[in-house]
C-alpha cells in the first residue's frame, strides 16, 4: 500500500512539473532548469527511493530525460543509491544523440567514476548490438577525464573501451570515439598518440583527423583563416 501511494504521488508531481514547464512564457534550457532547480530544493530531504520513483514517472510520461536524470544527479543520496540494474532501467529506450549523451554524461559516467558500476557493465554496453548503448559506453568515459566534473584522467579504462570499438564505423560511435580520445589528451598525450599509431589501419579517418588536430592545435577543428570555428 505504501509503495502504491508513493508511486501515485510521484506521478502527480511528475504531472505537476510538466504542467509548470508547459505554462512557461518561454520554454528553453534556462527557464526549464529554473523549474528543475526549484524541485531539487523541494526534494532535498526526500528519501532517495522517492526521487528515483519520480524520475521513472517522468521517463514514463514525458520525453524529458534530462529532467529525470538531473533530479537524480542533484540529489546526492538518490544518485549514490544507483545500482547497475537501476542505471540500466533508467537508460532503457535511449535512441538518439541527445538521450544517450544526457544519460551517459549525467548518470552513467559519474556513477562509473564514483565506483558504483563496474568496468564489466561498461564493456557490456560497448559490445551491445544497439549502437546507442555502444555510444553510451564511449561517452561514459568522458566523466573519467573531464576535470570540471571530477575526472582525474583514466588512461586504462578509457582506452579499454576505445579498443573494443576501434573498428566500428557507425557515425554516432565514431564521433564518440573521437570525443573520448580528445578528452584524454589533456591527461596523457603520449598514450593517445600511441593508440592512434597502434590502430592507424583500422581507426575511422574522422577519429584520426580530429584527435590529431587536438594534439597539434588544442581543438578538434582548427579555425581556417577568416572563418569561424566549426561547432561539434
């Protein structure tokens, strides 16, 4: 009975949040995050189980994955309570660049960095038949290496995942491979250079070009004279 009551409450709050978002005069990243921050404050002392229940209610009723994931990430007890099974349940249905990267950057990578999930789980994703889980494995390495998010550099685990996908030619995976290696450059240039040399024959041209640009110039796509720096 208590569990059913909690689930109903989570659904009510999920619906309330959605109504508030839809009622905003201008719905954009800035205004939407103001709503999320307010609910994070409201939920600060709430049991982690309820925060997870609310996140799942949001995932089941809307397309706002970022909101569900950020509510968990910004509730310390809820985030630290994540198990591998919970994490995979929260990632179920990832099917686009945005949904994968939101999942991997907000939850999966930080949970891996925090020791809450094993290398074995990330390797399983890298071997998945689903290209989006393969991308999630690579993007999860970003948390290991981005200093502003607590990453201190992890050559072994980053390159382990990269090796598993070194021959993959799917565009979303190739782009993620480039990203993973470029983030590692800051911590160990030599390791990245060796990786490129060792896998020269099988790495996608895009990966080699962008990572070598990063090694040489500090950016993946050097600005041409008179032209603006390309995004991406």
